[in-house]
C-alpha cells in the first residue's frame, strides 16, 4: 500500500469517526435538552405537548404558597408580565425557596394542562451568603 492510499484511508476513517461523534452528540443533546419557558411565553405560544420535560422560570408570587399533606405544595410562578403559572411539587424545597424570590421548576405538563415539578431550583443574586455566615457576621458586629 502506497503512502497516498494510507493517507486516504486515514482521512476516511477520521471522517467517519467525526460524523459518528457529531451524530451521537446531537442525539444525546436532543434527548436531554429541556426547553425554558416563562409564564408569558406559555401564554403567547401555548403549552408544550403533555409529558414533555420543560423548565419554567420566574419568581414565586407573594402569598401563593399553599402546603398540602406531607411534602406537597402548590405555588404560583410569575414573570412580571402579569401572567402566572400554578406549579405543584412534592418534595423538599431548597433553603433559598421563598415568596418573591427567583425559581426554576423542571417538570412536565399533564393532559389537563397542570404543571407538576420534579425538581425546584432557587435562584439568588451575587450577594448570597449562607445563613450561618450571615449570623456569625452579625454576632461579631
């Protein structure tokens, strides 16, 4: 086999490996990518298909948290546009989760249009300090 044909085979194999890697990455990203919505986007575009995993972001509306039995809770997410979305969640929420604070809920809409969150992330600004450090700082002041 001449050097030219070896080089051609090497380029062909590298091309096949590159196309395979790109295809595998695209399939993996498509399966695990969550679309991000706000209540306003949902009002404008409509809800995504039932059972599709999405993320809803905004702020927890003041006086909207209602606790049920056990770890069940229902709250409203707003985004400043006047639109809200009711979210039901079962589980322990993060320490930073409270009314008026930012939140991202990952979950699914059911056939009736109700959103059930599987995971709750509380957002915070760059001035975040854990309660322990804040209390320690106040005690030394």
